C-alpha cells in the first residue's frame, strides 16, 4: 500500500532541511587589553613625540601594545619603546618572541637582551622586571648607552 504525503507537509519538511539556522555569524576577535601609558618612563631628552600603540607594537603581529617615543639627536632619528606586561615571565616570553622575528639576533649578556635587525632597522631589545623595552634605529654602539638609560628608569 502506498502512502500519500500531503503536499504542504512535504514542502514544510523540505524547507526545514534548507533553513539557514546553521549559518553562524563570525564573531569579531576581542579587542586588545588596554595599554598602560608609560610615557613618563621614556627618556625626556631629545624626544619629539610619544604615543600609545594599542596592539602590534613596531608593526609586529606577535607584539602587544605599548608606549613608543620618537627621538632625534644629531640628525639621527630613532625610537624607544616600552611594553608593560603582567610579570617578569611574560616579559621574558615576549623577548623570545621578538628575538625570533629579528634577523641575525646577537645575545647581549650584560643586558639580557638581543641586538638584530627588523625590516632593515637595527633593534636593541631587553627585558627588565615586567617590561620589554628597546631602541629602534640606532647601531649597537649608540643604542647601548641609550638602552642603559632607559633600563635605569624601569622600576
């Protein structure tokens, strides 16, 4: 014996199977956590500007946000940056993340950091306490005294 399914029921069953209930909206990624303004920790001498970068400091996807200052001295332009993390361990992990992105990173034992290049610019980076900090745009011999002065301000 053959059963006949009423047409409205058949149509309803087909519509349920084709419904768009399975479509899900892609949620936007959560915003980065707020960045503390560490402008007061940057060196004041020769600073031309300072700003807070909410995420991807130095344009690197592995880096969170931080504070960056622009400097000019004797015709040379360079930048200082500070990233404040939750702990010294977090700062050390960020240092290793940044090391991977540097070309030819050389370990600086007395600073606990690295010197290398990124996008053709020299980068001197170190971790101190809960901070990752550094100098961008100066050769090592000029970046070293500036980095030491910056390190002295991180407490």
